[in-house]
DNA sequence: TTGTATGCGTTATCAT
DNA sequence: ATGATAACGCATACAA
């Protein structure tokens, strides 16, 4: 099955390649007769433009790159879902890479995408990354670029975020409102901004409610896993048997906590109330159903793509583009795990 | 930041483009001296080959396409995960599209990928698809092509599968071995091969155990959702209060069943034992923990890519390639939801 | 309305 | 060891 080219159509029709090209792209300066002839033949021969050649000519590939820490996390699957759908609607395809939370991999992947000459990049940082060289490289090269969720504050690029601090404050306040007096926080790793912000939100809310801050009530995940939730739940109960509330950095961790509590007959929410973060699907099918902070993953994906699209269009027209930061709203979702009163 | 080209290097060094190209690709017929000069300058200028031009010349893009029904399903996330990692290790990038179980979308996406001239396509069919035109088109064009999990039997291409019939037989037998006498089956939609095979497996096993087959015990999902599990659980209990076992086509549906049973004080497994299919992460964190059939999603992804790679290599060398079918093993995972005795 | 010429950046063949 | 030339397929400025 040989590929049909403009040349082939031109030859069989006895006209020039230029005319064929113009006819196919509906240029006004082609006679109706030749246009039809070209269109018909093109259809017959199943002509489709060779995208490699088009890419080379137009210097764009109608492809964007997406780098995220983990495809398999519910939050990110959701974002991917939104981005590829939105991209497709706008004529773009999406190449997906995952950093597995490793800055080394992430660097290579940025390089891959740059070499591939994607038209833009959307990215959520690995836990190890900050405003590192590879990020600067993207910005220096003026490649349209949007970061979402796990971002670097210092980077001068478009961002799509939630207000993690505020959301964490709501979550902590929610537990306090439910009567919790001694609240543990299972936080994310030390480096990523959103783990930091959630921790700050927790701490600020204690202050605000005149609850003394006790650093031994803060447990730090390395990998933010179910297992860590399980282990920390055990530790919390052993070290602070009087804890009556747990705020976990993520639903997955909160689910680990619930699982441990369930297995050890620790009543949730009667003895300990639990709240997670992100509103994963899973959290509503557990017993007890997990209270959580709803993070609008789908909207984040849609917004990220649209910001990128704006920047790509500006870039193409060679007009300046001022990065924008979008902060989306979050809500507390109260379910059984914190329904005390 | 202008892109460095071979021409630029050639000009500043006062040599020809050809020589530069050769030097960079370690051809033997370049003097050590010029080679070094070229390599040094290339490094200085951060030269990277323009992939658009390379694509056009070599007629390959080092990119593959992946079409799946739903990014957000745990099973598919897992496969995606495996494929993009494996692809990256072998120098390929992956464009992902989701059909949302719609044959119309799927057709468009196949077209997109063909026009994009990806080097190969990996695909899992939508519930509406069979051996349709767009699938034939891929095969006719001799584009390297692998189907996994949801396949069309008729397509003459490589496939990576499990033996759904056999797996369903084990699952049903497992319930029978646990003492179930009246087993309901919540099956998948009527069209997809794996839903059919699981249903057949269920039926065959009843026969084998001299349990009369009762069609009213078979419930058919349209969309294979949590909600359907919930609804069918209700229906099962109402229509057949003496049912003592449920085999669900997928963990998600089984989780819906468990959720309904939990809320209505129907004891699992004492009154009704439940088994799912696919071993989603979620299924081990529920109460009771869900028994299921382990489906090796990660291996399926790895195997699919490697079959595709084989075919892409053969294709490049212009040597014939005989499609292969790989059938991977499954295991019953017994957890609380079926641990009767 | 149609066609000519040129270039996008690389690779490959064939001379020198 | 080096280079001139053509080709990949398309798009566009410019001529006719």
C-alpha cells in the first residue's frame, strides 16, 4: 500500500503540485473544475497529507507532551483523561510520560519531549523536583508550558492549582468542628510544595483554635502509599492513644489508616475521625465512607490544556504571552469517617 | 533561542554538511580531528537533530499509538503504565487515546493515528467494536498492530490475552467449592468477547457441577459500573433471596455489590459469597476484602509492547511477520468475601 | 487561474 | 577523508 502524494495526484491530473496543494486547502484561486478533479482523485486514492513533511514545513507537530509522576494514581488518571480528550477536540495528540517521582527520569523525559519538538508541555513535578535546570530549560526555550498541581513556585510559567493551604485549613477545621481535640497529621514528603502547604494549613488551623502544636503528631510519608497509612495508623495509636482525629495528605494514605483502624476495632469516627484529601473514587465505597477534600481533577486537566493552547497559539503568532495562574476551588466532602455528632 | 542545524555547524567549521552528519553518527570515514571539532561544537551549541526532518527522511517517528476504552480504569492504567515505561526504554514514545467505549470515537482515533504515521498501534477494543472496517484498515495497511484484552477473534494480528473462559470457570468453581449452590452472575455487555467468554465459563462450570442453569440469575451490565453492581445486588436479593454466591464480571461491579450488601446487613460471605475479576487495588482495602481473579495487567502491557516491537522491527527490515497470540495465566485470589468454611 | 522555484533539515549515493 | 547533489513531501512567495 504505497502512500499517495501531492506529486502523484498532480502527475495523473497533468497539473502542478502547487495547484493540487491549493485545491486541497481550499485556496480561493483555483478554478472550481480543477478543484473538483483534485478532490475526487484525492478521495479515490485515499490521499492524506504526510504529517512528517507537514511537521517539517510548518514547524509544528500538533502534539503535546504530558509528564506526571504516576499514571496509576487516581488523581492523575483523571487529569490525563481530561487532557487527552480536550486535546483531541482541539486537534492535538498527547504523548504521556511518567517520572515515577524520580527527578532523573523526569529530566530525561523533558529532554525527550524537547527533542521530539512537541508544541507544548504540561507537567506535574515529581517529589524530588523543584525549579531545576530541566524546568528552566523549557522556559528558556520558550516552549509553551503549563504546570499543574505539583508545581514550582519560582517558575515563571502558567499554573493550574488549588489552594492547598486553604483546603488543608478547611479539612483540619472540619475535624475540630466535629469535636476533635488531638489531631494527627500524616503529611507528604518534605520537598513538594503541596505537601508543605497542606502541613502549613494544618498547623495554622491548630493555632487559630488555640490547640497546641505537637510535632510528634506529624508523621511524614516517603512514598505516600497505602502501606504507610497502615503503618502510621499503628504508630499513632501506640504513641498517642488519645488521638481523636487524623488528617491524611491523600485518600490513599487515609484508606491505609482506615484499614488499620478497622482491623483493630478502633471505631471511626467515634474514637478517631479521619479525613483524606483528593476525593478518590475508592473513598466512597469503603466502610466507613471516607470524608475528604474534593480536588477538581477533571477541571484541572481541562484548564491546563486550555492555558497551554492559548500559549501555543500566541507562540505561533509570535506574540508575547503572559503566564497565568489559575486557582481552582475545593470543597470538604463530609462522609461517615468524620460524621461524629 | 534558534535551533542549531547541521548547516550551522558546517558553516562555522567551514566544512560540508555531509561531513558534519557523518561525524555525528560516527561514520568511520571521518578524520579523528574533524570528528572532534564537530562533536565539540555540537555540544557547545546544544545541537539536537530536528526530529521532523529525521522522520521525513527515515519514514519513522519512533512513536506508537495506544487506544483504550478508559484511561481511568485500574486495569488500563496499569497497562498504560507498563507500555509507556517499556516503550521509553526502547526509544519509543506513546500517544494515548481513549475511545470511551464508543466505536465512532475509536474509528476517528485510528484515523488520527494512521495519519500521524505512528510506527505501530496497540489497542483494546471498545464494547461496541468487533472486526470492523477501521481495524481491517490497520491490518491492510500493514501497520504493526497488537490487540490486548478486548480483542476481535477474527482479526489476523498479534494478541495478548488471558483465557477468560478458563478464568471464569475457576472463579465459579471457587464459589461452588466454598459451598455455594445458587450463584448469580453479573455479566458484561453482550458484545465484547471477554464478557461472552466469562459468561460461558460461568455456565460451563454450572453444568460440570450439575447445577441447573437459570437464565434469570444472569444480570447484564450496560456500562460495567459501580452503580450497576449496587442496583443488581438489590435486584438479586429481591428476585432470588436464596442466592448464596455472586460472580461479577469486574471488581468495580463486585464492589458495588459488596457496598449494597454492607448497607443492607447482608452478610458476606456467610449469606452470599462474592468474587470479582481483575484484582483492582481497591478490592483489597474494602471490608470485606474482595476475592477476585488476578489478571496480569502489567505483564500484558509489557508483552504487548514487545510483540509490537518485534513486528515494527520486521516491518522496517521488510521481512514478513507472523502474528502471535500470547495467553497469560490468571489466578484466583481468595480473600474474605468468599472465605466461607 | 496556474505554475516555478525555493526551503524546511536530514540522510544517502556517488564523486572527488 | 571530504563534499556535491538529490531526495523525502509539502507549503508558499512570487511570476506568468
